[in-house]
């Protein structure tokens, strides 16, 4: 396993043959190593990776995992995944041989993570990313077991408390939002339960004021300064929502103020930060505690539950993949419903 000195650049380089996945013999070269041992280490690691050997480093497995996920996940999802892996996982695991990582390694990393991160839901998200890489290695590269599974999970799936506004609180807040587009957009979020990306992707043609419906077919994000329109979060996220008549009137007045909007034109050509800023100003003006934009979606769900809307309809309106997702997120808002059911059973007993 020789390495070669580049006399002109005064660095080392690796040059060797390997067999690719088609069985063809190929030459691999890589320059720019400061030391001979670094060039040799690169060759050894490259050959382990090509042989799909679990002797490869965790960093190499991560590269294979991300390359495979690149065309299977939405751009924003893969970008988030890369950020978490590169910033929170690789600094600890990158140079460790994949098949030498134990549950003890994982628990040490988890302890450092718990000491560093305040949000328990964020901790769980990061831990899930680590486990996903090990699961991938087990399924496709023959790793014997997932040490993250043996180590156990950390963090929490849902936050301890969920903030939301009642209809009265929202009605007290909304007149104090300075800009008309923000007032209308925030009203749509509260009275429909849309995600902010779904609101920002709405086109003029997605609103049918005569039928009093709104069609959700896409989502909008800003990624590296570029406007990106993608498929919604899940298959069930594509939905047609009936709208309250008064919200239709707000939308009618807003759309009338726009300059000849075409069906494909974005109805709210703004950013998430614009709505954040307008929401902050409205809260400050009325003296209310600010909640997140996403909490308006929680508020809509809580309102529907308070009104006695069946859980299946709540799930469909929110665009959840299944009812179980809705119950996991909002089931704790149903205690009075449970009590009512028990009372009705009691009333039927002789």
C-alpha cells in the first residue's frame, strides 16, 4: 500500500486500483496529503468502504447514508439531516471504526448531548438521527446490531407543555398586527391549522371563494437564499379545507387589494420571518405572551377538540398521515371528553 511524494507540490498522494460495483477495475488518485501516513490511511479507508466492510469509519458510513438519502428525501429534510449529523454527531463518532462503536460510546455521547442541549425534543431528534445511521448500516452493510438501540433513547418526543391561544385570545390579538397581509395570513393559520410552509406556498388559484374552500397542494421554504416549492410534508397533507364564511370575506378583501393576481402567483409572497416579526409587534401592542407560528396550528387543533369535532376530522383537517399522529400530539386535550363518556355509561346502568 504505497504512497507517493509530489515533489512539485511537496505533498503526498495516493494512487491505486480498485474494483467498482460493476466489477470493473479503476484507478483512484487523491492528492494534497501533508504526510505519507495520511495518504496510506485514505487508501485503506477507501478500500474498506468500497468493500462495504464494517471496518470502515463511522464518517465513511455517514457519507454513504447521506448519498443514498439525497434523492429520497425533500431538499429541506436532507439539509436538516446534514446539519444535525455534521454538527452534533460526527465530532464524536467520525473517526471510530463502525463495528467498534459500542453502547458505552453512545451513552457517553448522549451524556454530553444532554449536558449541552436544553430542549428534550431536540435531544431526541438528534439521537434519532444517530440511530437511523446505525439502522442503515445493519440493513445494507451487515452491521451486527445497532448500539444506539442497545444504549436506549434519550429526550422526549413531545414537549411537556403545548402553548395555544383560545379564539378569544386570538380575536383580541389580530387587530393589533400592523400589516394587512400578516393579519390575513395569521388568520388563515389560526382558522385552518395550516403549516407556515403551506401558507407561504398558497397560490391565488388555491382559494375558491365561491365554494369556500382552500386547496393545499405544496409547501414553501427558503433554502440557502433560494425559494423552494416542494410536495407537502406527507401524502395526507394534500387536502381541500372548507373555510369559515368570515375568513372568506377577509381573503376576498385581501385578494381584491392585490394587483391582478394570477392563479399561480403566491398569495403571500413573504417569508416566515416576516410573519414572526408581525406577530411579535401584535403581541407587544396588546400585551400578550408571544407563541410560535406553529402554535397557531396547535391552537386550531385545540379549538376543534373543544368544539367536540371527532378526532378523525381533526386529523384530516390538519393533514396528518394517520389518526395515531393526532392522538399522540393532542390526545391529552381530551380528558373532559373521556369523563363525559364514562358519565354516559354510568347513566345507562340500572
